[in-house]
């Protein structure tokens, strides 16, 4: 649990830099672009902040011993929806950014920040896809799951499920009526 909290604090400090940079750039000028890149940045901040909060809650609850499984399922579903929206929003931002040549000339700071966010996001997606591909390759090579499930204790197989035979097997030789001398 302590590790989850420290990881959350570290990611918040890194994320806070982006929030401050976007706030300074957006509040420092009234300039705008042909495409709604300013609005894209605002939505990106709001959605990313909400996603970070949900992921932090999920990380901390998932690390606790007595976590509610239903709450974790709901949080993980929300994270999945958030991820899908984030990828879609990155594509929209890329289209708006690269189709607006005037923005680069008139409001370079906002254009450069949007470009940096998109590049970092695409690198993150690339790393995740690479890790998934490596995991699948390892799974194919090893032929078994990478993460082992808790093994169940094997139960002794009874070749004959006839109750009379099973009762006879449980009797000691002195109790067995067929062993009477």
C-alpha cells in the first residue's frame, strides 16, 4: 500500500508540471488558432486529471488486502473507457494540430506544448503496445501463462465411484468381513 501511495505521488509531481505549463501558456495570451487547440488542451487537462484520480484510487484500493472486488471492477471499467476516449482525443488533437499552419506562426508556445503532449502520449502508447507484444511472444515461446495462478491441491482420483467399493477400501483388514479366517 505504501508503494502505491509513493508511486501516485511521483506520477502526480510529473503530471503537475504539464498542468502548470498549460495554465501559464493559456492564461498568458489571448491568441488563438484556427482550430480549437486551446479547447483541446483544456479538455485534455480535465480528462487526464480525472483519469489520474481514478487510477490513483484504483492503485491504492488494489494494493489493500480487503479491497472490494466490485468497486475495483467498476474503477477498471472507468479506466478502460477513459483510455479509449484519450486515444480518440489524441487523434483529434493530431488532426487539429497538423491542419493548422497559422497556429504555429501566431501562437507557437501553445502549438509546441500541444505537439509535446502528443509526442509523449504516442511514445507511451508505443511502449505499452511493445510490452504487450513482448508478453505475447513470451507466452507463445513458453507455452504457458507468465503469471502463475494459485495452484489448487490435487485431489486423489477414485477409479471406481461405487460406494460399496469405496467403503471396502476404507476398512482395515481386521474390519473387512471377507478377511475372516
